[in-house]
C-alpha cells in the first residue's frame, strides 16, 4: 500500500472477504437462498453502493431507493451471473445502471468520461518545487517541503481528530473524485472494479483518484500546520 492510498485506511469497511469462502461458493450460497450470506453482503457493500448512487441523483432518499432496487435486481439476476467479472463488479454495475436511469429522470446525469478534461492542471502548487536553474531542479523548496508527522503522546485523540478531518475533507472533494476515492480507499475496491462499476477507463480512474488524494493531502497539510502537530510527507 502506498502512503497516499493509506490515507483513509482507518475508515475502510470490511469489504471483500467478510462472507466466508471463495466467490464461487458465495454465489452458490446466494443462489441457494442463504439468507445469512445475503444479509452479510448487504451489510458489507451497501455503504459504498449508496455513495456510488449518490453521485448520480440529487437526494439521499433517491440513492437509498436505488440501493434497495439494486439488491432486488441482484436477487432476480443471480441466475444470469456468468462470472465474467467479479461478483462485486457485477453488483456495482447494476447500481450504476439503476442510478443513471434515475439521474436521467432528474436531468442531472453527467458522463464520467466528460470530467477528465476539467481535471487538468497541477495537483501541487509549482512554487513549492525548485526551478530548472536550481542545483536540485524539481526538488522541494525549503518552505514548500512537507515535514514528517510525528504523533504526540495525545496520538489517540489526534487520530480521532484526523479521522474527522479526513471525513470532512472527503465531503469537500468534487463529486466524482469523492466517489472514486471512497470506492478505492474507503471501501477497498480495486481499480478494475471501480472502472467496471463506473464505466470509465483506467486512465480516467487514475486521474480522478490522484486528484482526489491530492486534495485530501492538501487538506491534511493545512490541518497539521494549523494545529502544530506536524505535516505528512
């Protein structure tokens, strides 16, 4: 795990592997009507499904309805699941399709692929790096270089504050960056699963994820600087 991808690790839900057995066994249990397996799956995946749905519709209530409808569609469609993708990618694709349909009715759907052009420009202020004529071109300047975060004896309290700050910062990200970061770093989906669920290319996913993480990092730097607890590197 990279440093940036670990930013939200403390917030990550159980995700994959909570329901015992491999995916083939899980699909078999679901098709056999195993209520416990289905209930556990609903508990594990619904939060990230809700975040995904919320990017396409205007209200939380609509997103919750989409998740409910998606689970019903999963139950009805399990017999047609062929295993060409992971079960979770298939489920999240159902959510995406349901949400897009509802979003069209609300006249607010924007194609994910259309946002990449708006995601241009540097993620870190260029003034924080040394110029081409410097002895170490491209390196951090003295003023711009992040310094190490060294937890104090009050680290438990600080950790709680940091989690709260991360949650707030996540909510401040542009909508599509927020959902990609949430799916990747909060709920633990792989890049392939996010691309499959959202219908975006690997390049689009990387841009949105990178810029979302950069936004979180900048927010944390401001927090550490203001509180005097140090700045992440």
